[in-house]
């Protein structure tokens, strides 16, 4: 059974940093791309970032480009999201997801974690 468990969410001040982790199990982690998606309070889902199976290709949504870094440690079956220069608009529940890829494009996500809350406020 596929399981994705996010951790690392916290209350952080604007301008601060936080690293989220996603522990994966139940599938061959190193064979699949992964994604981070977030949902701000009262709003819809927003794609944040993708990483391919080997970690060599990464993609970011414009609002987080230059501030967030997605990475993975395939030996540890763990996905990460390093978040720097955090803004109040980054406040959201952050989900990791197992990605479905075709060539260089992600066309969906088939499994999601339960999310971890990041609150950016002074």
C-alpha cells in the first residue's frame, strides 16, 4: 500500500525558512517523480513543484520560484521541500504526491499524503 507522510510544517515568521519532508513507502520510490501541492485556507489546490524520479529535473510554480527547492533522497525514500523567504501567502497545507509522468511531462498524481500545515505569520 502506498503511503506518503508529510512532516515539518510549523508556524514561522515572514522571511523565515522551513523544510518539509515526505516519507514514502509501499512503492519503488526511486522509479517515480514526485510533486508538492498546497492549499491555502479557503482556497483551491495549487501546484507548487515537481521532481523527476532521479532528481535531476525540477519544476516550480512562479510564486515559489527562486525561494523553494524540491529535492529527494532516494536511498531514504524521502522527498523534501526547502522553503526560504517565506511569505504570508505561503500559508497553506502542503501535500506531497506521487506523480504520473509521460516523457518530460507530469499528467497526474495518483497518491497523496494527508498534508502538513505551514503558517507564515508574525
